[in-house]
């Protein structure tokens, strides 16, 4: 990407997946390439971006051209409206070209003193042939409202739906299948001002595949504690409830439970997850068969910096167990990075994977006449992979810019939901040190900091 002044930018990319790299990694027998261009411009309250992308499956001579346009407009300071359109034109090797499109719209606003109330509405539509092989349609929508009662308590309500029909034209005898999902959740959050927080909520979901419908309802609890001075954090979440498949007679409820925990202490971090039962339409077979699978997964990560601080070693190990087919997976992945003083990074990554499956259990097979498949075998496999990487960070002076100095604004907060955006119910962090090219600045009580009169360039912080 190249910036033209402070309001315009242009970009381009090119990718290629060669055929049969290293003696057949791509054993599907095809190679692909893609390239594209983009341009964006920003006015006082309006932003416009446009782009073009071509995807080319070289071996099958199948080409798809994508044309995109996105416009966003803010008004009355607290309101924002955006919309986008992508047109896809498919050019197969044999047959006529077909076209489809993807459209989306979004509206967001804040109200009341200190923006205590916020709302968001979004909608998307995928037309027939937006994908060449699928002649079905997709409708998606999301609505949310958040209200911050005070510095301690906040409330959030979210509702979203997804309705689609799969019509795969390249699969002989494929029967069109309809899907519908509706999810609703209410959450109340409480922060304690010392890094601790807790939230609890209730939800009701409805899922339907063809004529198989399942109602799901339950409660959820999230809690945690953060101490960034000691580089320690802990969080956990529990979800429990009941599902009711309406296509069984008589209809009844089935219990499910999920737990997730995360902890970090300095250079160590760990995750653990346990799940029992079914959420949604999976696990309910024909003939009244019920499956209550259990999943256990855990991981441990460690980072070590050598005396020569140019070297950093990261190690990651994980284990997963799935009860239905007694599938066990163990992986170990060390990664060594070397950082130079002139912004080069060299990376060596090794991965080892061990998988074991036992298919001696009875399980449901979608589309089967009886709904039952019985096998008796144990399969084990091992894989080793290696990656080498080189990265260079550099900046190019903008010849069109008259200004030689700029200001940089920062905000520090706890990204609870991991979306890399500051949401209204996420907590700001005071006295966080931000270091950029030897300059240090502390965040204020609102989690904000600013560096002024920085020479034009590209910086890491």
C-alpha cells in the first residue's frame, strides 16, 4: 500500500500457488494465482474505497473477476452509515459466464451523555451465483444495543440471523438444503476498577436445517482478573443450558456444558477447554439416536529471550480429545526468531503432529438412508513440517506530502472480545507506557496518549 498525502491510498497484490510444490504438496492437481488493485480516498465526513481482484485457476482455466465499492458517511457527529457492493463475474472454461453480487449495509449511532447508549445495525445479502458453484441465496443480519449505566455496570443485547439455501449445481443429484439460525443474547457486565470483571447473561437460539429444528437456551458467565504491572491475567467462561430437537417424538430437553479458561504469567500462557453435549443441530441422528460428545483441549505457550536479545524462542504444545471417534491430536511447534538492528526478521518454525482415530463407535452419517455407519479400525498418522520466513520493515517518504512532521494518537484498553476494536463496555488502561523509536509516553485516565511532531516515517511501537 502507498499513501498519497493523508487522505488517499493505493494498493496492489499478487499471489500464486504453484502446481506440485516440493514434489506434490498440492496433490489436487491445480495451480491458482490472484492479483488486484485498490484505491481509497477520505473527505471530511465521507470515505470511498474501490477495488478489483482477479482469481485464476490456471489448470482448469476458470477465472473470476471481483469489482468492489464501499462508501461510509458520518453525520451529526454520532451517526455513521456505510454500504458496500461486490460484483462477481465468473468465466468458466466451458459454458457461458455468470455473475452474482454481494451487498451490505451498516448503521451505527451513539446517544445520551458521554455516549452511554450505542446501537448498531447491519445487513448483508449474497445473491445467486455470487459463488459459481452455489445457486442459492444468503441473508445475514445483526443488531446490537449497549448501555453503560456508570463506570462499573454496563448492559448489552445482541441479536443476529443467518438464512441461506445451498444449491450446488456441480454435484449431480444434490438436493437443495435450507438453513436458518437466529441467536439472541442479553449480558450484564460489572467491572471492579482493579483489573477484575464479571459478566453474566442469558440466551435463546433457534437453528433449522431443512426440517430439523433445535431450540437452545441457557446462561453464561465470564469472569477474570488482569494485572499488567506483573504481566498476569486470568479469565474463564462457563456456558450451560438445554437443547430441544423438535423433530423427535416425544420432544425433550438435553443438557450441555462448556468451560473455557485462560491464564498468563509473564512468559507462560495456557488454555483449557471442556465441552459436553450438543449446541445446535449436530449430534441428533435418525431413528432417535442421540450423541453427547465430549471435547477436551489444552495448550501451553512459552516465550524465551536469550542473552543475545536478537533471538526469541517461542514454544507451543497442544492436545485435543474428541470422544465420538476417540480422536486424539498432539502437536508441538517451536519457533525461533532473529531480529536485526535494521528491521529484518528471520524465522525458523518446526511443527510435529500426531493424530490417532478410533472409529469403532457408531456415529451418524448425513444423507445416509439408515443414519448409521459402523467401522472398526484405528488409524494413526504423524507429520513434520518446517517453515522459513524473512520479513523486512521499511518506509518510503511520501513525495506528495508538504508536511514533514505528524502526530500519533494511541488508546490502551482490554480487548475482552478480541475484535481489535474499542467497544463501549471495554475497560481503559491508565499509565501504560508506549515506546516509539526511543520516545516514551504514558496513557492518561482515559487510556489515551499522543506523540507530537514525529518525523515522517514508519515506526514500530
